């Protein structure tokens, strides 16, 4: 190890030396290394398994390379995995953490599903998953791409597989996003499926198509529009209300009073993207005011630094946050 200017230059060897692992780590034409260079503002030079990294964040680059190399034994490292590891590192650095390997991977705090563990990235995601496990009612509020719905579904799948609950109830208001789609052909399931597609996608990724289909047939997993919750009492269930910013005050109260014994509920939404008609206050915004400080209820707020989608999405969210919205853009004010 080069001890001179240790924070600026790192020389190290990845062990055990294995050409297949190295190929999985570096990616086609070393694209993963180029991504690390661009995001961390460092220079990476490699000769076999020996690496020379130079730059202000050379130590962080070494840490990520070592952490990703351990995963490269099993499968090729994708650009998305590199991005997620970078997000976790940057979020921990922003929170004043040391950005340890455990914090980057987050495996000990992740949700275990049939398709593998789902790891939280950064302090807000970890606090969110901890709140879901500890509180009967948890709110996740923040911009698109911060993992609110995905992590909630991961915790729900984990609870179902460990038999802590008997079924999953996944709910979403069927509100058109500023469009008028008119009459939709098909039966009820075909009419509401487009609104619930993001939840289906998360379920398929974590459980597989066949398991999800069988669970839906047995009513172990129920995916339904919010209107179908009225009059029900849901016991021993894990309930997720997605896109809650599009609920009215009455709908939000109706949903929250469906929680039965042995049940856990998670409410997700982004108060800056309300699709309600002008003049209608969002039920999510109202609930944040009414339930603040109530025992048994937890709130986790995400920001643009928590975005785990394409890096451009993070920059788009930051641009919108820094730009003053038009006066009529937020119906909830």
C-alpha cells in the first residue's frame, strides 16, 4: 500500500486473483471502472488484479471496488449495481457516516426474498425499513425513484414468506395522471391493472411470475383499487397504499381505519406530484398534519439524494426542487 498521500493515491491488489471475477467487476470495455471514475472524479489504472487509483476520493473508490469484487464471484456487475453502491456511499457521506462496506451493502438490514436480499441504500432507506418493521403504520414521503414502494413491497414479501402475516393487500388510487383515458375495455382486473403495474413489477422481481400468479389465485396477494377497501377490516395482513398523494381526505381516513389486528400498513407518496382536481387537498398532506406525533405512527422523508434510478433522474428531481413551482401546481396548499 502506498502510504504517501494515502487519501490521494491507493495501490492495492484484489484477491483472490481470478480473471472471471475481474471481468465481472470491470464490465465490457471496463465500463464499470469508467463509471466509477466519472462519479468519484478519480483515475483508475489496472494491470491484472493490481489497481492504482488516484484522486481526492481514491479511498472511496478502493472501498467500492473491493465490495463489488466480492459480488463479482457470483454474477457480472451491472452499471445499475455500481450506481446503487455509489448512491449508498454518497448518502452515508452526506449523513456524516464513514461509508463502510456494511453501510454500502446494507445486507444485514435488508429484506430477504425468494429472489435474494433487497438492500437499503443510505440512511433514509435504512431508517424507512426499520420503521416498517417496528411500527404498525409507516409513511414514506419523497420524490420519485427513492425506493418508497419497492422497499415496502420487499418488507411485505419478507413478512409473508416468514409467515408473520397471512396475506398482502396492495392498494392504489385509480387516478389518471392529468389525462382523460375515457372508456377502458375489459373486465375489472384489466381496467385497474395499468394503475397497479408498478406494484406488480416489484412483486414479479422478488417472487417470480409463477409464485405471484398462484398467490393471487389463492387470494394470498390482493391488488386492488382504493375504492374497494370501504367496509373492510383487514386482520393479519401487510397493507401498502401506494401513490397516496392522490387520495382525498375521506379516502385516506377510510383506508387508515381498515387496519385490523396483527396487521401492518405502509403509506407511500410524493406530495409534489398530486393528480387530484384543482381545489382538492391531498389526503396524504392532510394525514401528515393530523397524525404527526401520534404513538405507533412513523414518518420517513426522502429527498433527491435518495434517488436510486438513473443518475439523470436525480438531477431532474434536484432541478425541480430548486425551481419555484407555479402558484397553482400544488392543489394541497
